[in-house]
C-alpha cells in the first residue's frame, strides 16, 4: 500500500502585471481573563486576474487540536467565505494567548473587509536575520540521548550536556507597497516558540505581538507574523529564574531586524500570484507501546536506585554548604581537628556520604519528573490513535507565492532541522517553510529525534511515525518547485 496519497485539491496560478491586496485586522483577545497585551487575527487578501488567495495570521496556540479553536474551524471558515477565495491559509503564531469564543465570525468578517478594500500593490521580497532571541531547546547528552528544556521539568546536570541543536535565524520577508510607495503590509516569517511570557503574566501575543507593534508604528503598514519551523526553538533564556520573563525586548529586537532588512528592499518586477493545496497522507505512529514500556522499565530502575539517607532537605542544605565551602574541615573549627581529629574526620566522611546520596536522589527525582511528563503524553496519544482506528492521517500542505516570496506550509509543530533541510534543497533564499498552518497534528520531529531514548516533548507529544519526515520534505520540495515555475 502506498504510504502517501497526495490529492491535488486545488492549484491555481496567475502571472499578471498587477497584484491587488487588501488588509484587515480584529482584536480576538479574551478579556474575561487578565490581559498583558492584545491578540489579533489579521487578514491579507491577494488577487491577480482570476486568482484570489487569503492569508490569515492568528495570535493563538493552534488551528484546532489544542486551545479554543476547534477542529472544524478551518472548514467552517472556508464554507462561510464560499467563492470569495480560491484558497485560504491560516497560520497560528503558537502564542499561548486565549482567544474569544466568536473567533470564527471575527476571522470571516476580517477576510470580507480586506476583500472590499483591494488596492494595486508593488511587491518586494527578501530576507533578514535575527540570531539573538532564540535557542534550540533540545540538548544532546554525553550518554547519546537528547532531552529538552521546558518549564514542566528541570534542566539536566551541566556536566551531562554535550551540545545543543541549531536555530534558524532567517527572517522571510514580503513587503507590499501601495502605488504611491507607502507600505500596506509586511509579512515576516520566523521560527521560535512565542512562550516567553508565562500564563501568570496574563493573556499575551508574546514576542510576535511586540515585533508587529514595532513594525507597524515605524511603517504604517499592517504586520503579519507567520510562524516557521519552531517546534524545538525556544525564546532565549526561557528557563531563566533570576528576573521576570519578558517577551517585549525579544519582540522589539525582531521588529528592529525586520525594519533593518526592509531598508534594503526595492520593488521587484514580479507580480506572480500562486496558491496550492494538497492533502498528504502520513503514517500514524505505531511505537507507542514500545516507548511506554521502555519508560516504565527505566522508571522502575530509577526508583530502585533511590538510596536511604538519614537526612531531609532541612539538614541536607546546610550540610551541603559546609562540605562545599570548607571541604577540609566542614564540621568544626580547625582547633577541634587539631585536638582530636579522628572523630570529626569520621563524621565528615559519614556526612559526605549522606550528602552524595541525597544529591543522587535529587537527580533521580528530576529524571522521574521528566519521564512522568512524557509518559503521560505517549499514553494520551496511544489512546487517541487507537480511537482513530486508522493507520494514516491527513495533513494539508499548502503553497503560496507572491512575487519572489514562496511559502510552503504544514499543520505540525515542525522542528527546525526539517525547515533547514527543505530550504537548503530549494537553493532559493526566498523559499520558506511554516508549521502550525491549516490544522494541528502535534509535534513533527525529525526521524532522529523521534527515535530518541532520552524522551523529550518533541518526540513524545507526537502522532506521526518517524517516516513522516521524508514524505513531507519530498512534498515540500515539489511544491516549491511548482511555485518557482
């Protein structure tokens, strides 16, 4: 049986002398909860000849699957828009903001408003770079495993870490100017989880909201943030606890980098508008039971490795400090050791063993916490996969070209190496890859990450088999080739 069923549902292409564009935005912030900064849905309608494309960006965690946006949202929006557009692409920023319950009606109205105000535009595309605000959250350990950094569990011991994964600093850029040269819209694509602001800070669009504010205040254009392949990319210093988490400085830096890159742009003589959508059939994960059994075996071994001690945290902490600060004579003044050293030296040896045992138990506790969190993910997705009763699942792969700007999209939380692979194969600086679009199928990690025996969210919070990567990368390259023609 073929693993992939790529049904070409719609491919439209137009190469004309002029593109028309319209924009609209609506506040989608749920204000029944505390609010730090607003969340928006923004609509960009593009028309050239008989082709009409719609790009919607939403400050929300996902298009279905998790959060308030239901799984029927995309289909309902398409139905309500009817013949207004040939195709609709909806990208979630993946911020963890809470949206209004009437989001569907708000998005549909925004698209209709944008379609009523089409104006001729000049198109320019290019790239920028921002390497200061993101970090790969997966760490390669010296034992060959990988773990990730989350606020749900602790970091590994420093001495166990060998290296970290890559980031993608590239900013994909599309600028649309009115006929008089004033900016109408800026589309900027970047790969990083927008999760710097914790839930306790209130509803927030996180760093993309602040980046868009910088761009809009400087240019007068509407700024559209498109999330890239940020599945394993965190905001820099995401785990820092020495100062309050704050997404605004990160967004300000990203916004400034967008503006700096756009200053080099000149309108390009390319008014191509293309949009396509295909359904890619992917194999579901079939290794849940094996991975669950492996974690449970490791849990039992860790519990068995816990060592009995005569101390609790109250006595452990001062004892640890004494032995670290004064390793030669931790228990008494020097005078005591000079008068009768043997009893104190024995006490020191006994206490040092207790401290080491307690430290070992703490390390085991931290490992168990991580394993418990990821075991719960595997068990949940095993149950969901059994209920689905199908060896495959459908994923939309969309393509959009506006002038030289090209974008291929996917509904999973795509990890960064997949995007880097596709862009390298395309050999086109204006080719970009985005997850979190037109649906949600959880994390889609690389094959290497999926086979990780260290267990991390990106390889446990999954529903697709490791083979998904080759299938998507091949399809994405095909879509980009079609867009380039």
